[in-house]
C-alpha cells in the first residue's frame, strides 16, 4: 500500500480508538474511549487528536476480542471480514445489551435510525445516535452499505424521485421494513462486496442495476434527513463526519480505483448530496470543498451515472444541488482576491465545485424536454482545407482540431448534446456564476483551453458557467490567434515561394456596386483558398477616405445585409407580422449566392461585427445541427403554428369537419399556387384524428427543412467555411449565436452614459454634455437607434449591452451651424459646443436622420 496508506491506516485506528474504544472495559490507555477516565470528544476533535497521536507514536490498543472486525476503515485488511459480517447481523434478543452505545452498528437502515432515535428520545439523550451517525457517515464502507434498496427501481419509483408523491407518509413504514429486511438478508454479501479485495461477490447486485439506478433507497435517505436535520447536535454530526470522510474518499478514488471494483461506492455521493443543509455557511469553509474535490475524482462512467440518476429529480431538487455548488464558488471568489498573479483557475475548491456543477448541468439537460432526433445531415463534401496545410506541417505547426471543435467527454458518455434540449428542468442562465466571470482572466483561461494540460483547468471546458460576454472574449482570442497564424503563414509563404504578400482578407468595393464587388471577390476566395477567409478583414470603399479600424467593416457588413435582404432581390421572404426573414423556396438565385451570405455571417462573428439580421431562432438551431420541428413554427410562422395546433387539439372528427388531405398548397414568388404532396398520392389521403400528428410533423418538416434544403445547405456551408475550426459550437447555444451575430436589441442608454469618455476639453460636468444626455434620453426608441447607427455603425448593442461600448464624445469647435459628425470605426462623436439645448437637439436629429457614408468630415 505504501507509506501513505500505512499512515492513513494508523490514523484511522487512533481515531476509532478515540471514538469507539478497543472494547476492553478494563483498558488503562488514557487515549482509549474504553478506559474509565476518558472524556468523550466529538468526531472533529477526535480526528485532530488522532493526527497528533500518530505524530508522537502514542500507544495503540489491540482490539479486544469482542471488538474485532468492527472497524469501519474502508481499506481494512480482509482478515476480519468474517467476524465483521457476523457482528453486523444483530440478534434482536441481544438488542438491549448494546442499546446504550450501539457500538456494533457499522451501517444504517431507516428502521435502525428510527429505533435508535426512539430510545434517545425516551432518555432525552441523543449522544448514542450522534456517535452512530459520526461513525457511519465518516466511514466510506459504512455509508456505502447503508440505506440499501431491496430491489431495483421501478419506473414509478424513478418518477417518485421527482418529489411528486403526496402519500409518502403512508408508505413510510412499509418502505422502512422492506429496506431493513433486505439489509439483514444481504448484509454478509454486500458488506464484503464493498471491500476492495473481494469485489466479485457483489457482481450479482451490480448486474441488476440499470444505467440510471443505484442500490441506495433515496426516498428513505430523504425521510431520515428530514427527521434528523432539525436537531442541531445531530446536524453537527453530519458536518463533522463529512470533514473526516472526504479526504479518505478522495484518496480511495485517486489511488485505489474503488469505483471500478464496486460501483456501489457511488451510493456515498448520492447519500451526502441529499443533505439539504450542504449549502449552509458552516459547510462552505472545509466540509463542502473537500467533498467536491472527492466527487471530482470520480471516473467518467460514475459521473454519467450520477447525471442520469439526478435527471429523474424534480426541478427544485436540481436547483438545490446547483445552488449548493454555486454558493461554494461564489463564497470562494468573494473571500479571495483573484487576479492575473493569483488565478481563480488555481483554486482547488472553485475548480472542483465547477466540475461537480457540470454533473448537475447535464442532469438538468437530460431531465428536460429532449429531442435527440431531427439532426441536420453533415455537409456532403468536406470544407476544403487550406492549401497552406503542407507548409504548416513542414514547419511543425500542424493544424489542431481539423475536424472542428472538441466535444465534452461527459456529453459523449451520455450520448446527448446541450442543443438536444428544448427546455431544461431549470433555465440554463441559472448555471452562470457572475462573480466568477468578473475575476476570470480570460486570456490565461483560453491558453489553458487550447493547450489542454492536465494540471491547468480551463473554465471554457465548462461553458455553462460563463456568460455570453466572457465566452465572446474567449472566441475573440481564438479568432485573433487564428488571424495572426494565417498572417504568419502568409509571410512564410512569400519568403519560401516568392508569392506576393497578402496578410489580410482585403475587399475593395464600390458603394453603388457593393454586392457585385464583394460577392464576386469572396466567391473567388472561397473557391481558390478558403483559408484566406480566416484572415483579418480589411475593407476599403473606392473613392472614400478611412482606414479600416473596424468601422469601415461595420458599415460594409450593414450595406451588404441591407441589400441582400431586400425582398425585391427575392433571396429571402419577409413576414410583416413577425418582422422576420426566411429563405425563399422558389428563389432564382443560385446556391453560390446563399453560400456567400453564410460567409458574410461567419465573417461578422469572426471579425467581431454585429449585423442587422432578422432570422427566426430556428435558423440558428439549424446552423448548430438541429432540424426545424413543429414547435419552431411558433416564432417563424405563428399563423400556421396556431392553425396546426388547433388541428391537433380539435375534439370533433377531423376528416369529416375539416376535409383536408396530405397535399398542401404554397405560393411562389409571383403568387401562383404550388401543390406539394406530404405523402405519396397525398391528395387521396385524408387527414384523420389518427394520422393528424403525422400530418403536422410532415407539414413542419416540409416548411422548415425540405422546401429550403438546397438554399439552407449552401448558406450553412458558407458559414462553416469561416467558423469550422472555431470553438463556436462548443461554447454557445443557438440563442447565444443570435446574440453574437445580431447583438442585443435591449438598449440601456444610462449604461452608455456611465461608460462614455470625453476628449478635446469636454468632461461629464460640461454644460453641453449634460444637455446632450438630457436630449438623448428624451428621444424615442427609433431616434435612439438612429443615433447609435450614426455613432457606431450599427443600431444594436454589443454582447454585454451598451455599457461595453467604448464611446467617446469629443469637442469639435465652438458654436456653429455645422452638424455633429462621427468616426464609426472608433465610436467617436464630434460635437460642436452649440449655444443652446434647442439648437443641439435640432442639429443632432438632422445629423442622425440623413447621415450615410463613411468620413463625413
């Protein structure tokens, strides 16, 4: 076992000597609980004292014959197995003789707890129960054996884990009796099965358990906690026991591979996590951090089993576990000063709690409304690799993640993706920890994410805990590093092969031919060398001044989007009621045009620009690999959704009253009706009460997938040309992708006022500045959007809101009739010092209403 295990074994023997004694009533060892003058101590004090006695090599009693085999150390040698098993099977006639100390109780059943509780209640002395709880709950072996079920969970029992049963009390006695009988029957076999040396005897139990089952009676554990946690002294016993238990469990999992030998070891974690007081302040300092460290050492199969088990829990129970780990993370973040020299990534407790939170997160996904089908097919032809790949390989810089972003191992083990979940048990937003996001050094965290070293943890591997702003920063670093990489490779190419140096993705366009110029150029790049799309975008408008520091690109994107989404072009249809665009199924444009739109969307994310695009959410879900279904019609085509919903809910005879068939009618670009059969000979198949679900599913499948398959595939292909090597899919959910591309429509101008800086002689107390903000706050929603468009090049807030926008208001001379002007690339507003508030309002409104074009100075 080595020195470490031997030391641990000795300390455990000292601990049990202090808490249980050796069993010899005439013992003379002053540090033995069996000696006459010994003063009882609680488990915490005993644990500290045991360490001191080990250091001074104090006297250690040999177990008295009556005591042998009852030690509860999990890694006890197998020499005492038989006596341990026989001692555990208590004869009820002898109960009175052990009733006062219950020293022979090494695991618990629900009935045993109530029995001891009743005796303690009669005597009004709870110390025997406190000692038993201290002994069993501080011993991995004791806890693993406790509260066993008699038979595997039925479906009804799994449902009852959600806490929906109202009649628990009626079943309580029966359940208690069952679990006790089982314990008495299975005690010898199961107690040896949990020992490391003899795991085989528990194989039969293991085979009976399903992938989301454990051998512990969870309902019994809940009832016991409910009864016991109201007593403060007993509650302290649970706390002290956990302090002692956790380091031993961590050691077992790290060095002894206990779970693979006995999957029942998982019971321990299930039992401890049912303690509803885990999030209490007294647990936060020592007990919970140590327990999280132990849990984070569980192997992948065990983590997946916990997630599957917890997915049967109710939303309230998931929330309680989530809040337990969140409170620990927040407590540690607030009580430490994390910075670039003292990284939060190096705090063991925060890292361990985050890993534990991941189990709850996936339980939340699994327990939600899942749709694991309806997946978009992968692109038929792979995205062309960069022609520079061979040179990269020669230079020892072989591209990582050629097949796209990584996938979380737990996600793979569970066989689900976050995007499969239409509605989780509790909202995803509740898993975000804002205090953590505030102290996270994203540049360092991104480095750990890319390097994937074992000794450095990256919070990007747990994206659910990060907010959109933090994840966007991680994406920004990834994009910039890829841009620099492409730039460096280009320089090397020019040196090696004498090619012309072209480190940027340069687009020179004429304002009045922007689509022709840009799309032709992008089409050439996409065909010849798609890797160039990953270079930094540099746009130049012919005949106009302006160095592209980001502002020119912004305006370029906006003009392209305006023109592409013009309904007159016919690539997209526009719904006046929803204000949303959709792919035109009967468009005359070729697939190349849609590919280029996808490229533009990808470039906007890649170059940190936001676009004024209005797609329904289903487009982003499809980009992330999920097909559209009936429920996606709710926002993309609410009128159709409502009529199909009414069809599903209709209580009369659908066939006789509605007289519809599996043939549907659509109108083309010119308003002509087009007929489409949802099934072969659809016009001859009536929709009935029996087949209406199929009709609705196929109608939605046609509208959202089949009718626009060609257009969408081309669009997605273009998008992936730019983003295929990015961690975009790994980090973001579809609604967050929309936020990345379009920005937020929530405009908080008070936040903008707080973060705006001043230049050229202005400050926040200047008369004109105060009047400016009073004027701006008095504008209507549309005028505010025009102002934002005029100053920043877009009418939406970046990810994180207007407070993240670095706007500067600079003085542009004394009072004048000239209009205010702006540099959209730097978000600068040049404001003359107008003589009155009325003049300021009139000039500003005129500027924002009629402005278009870059460099208006």
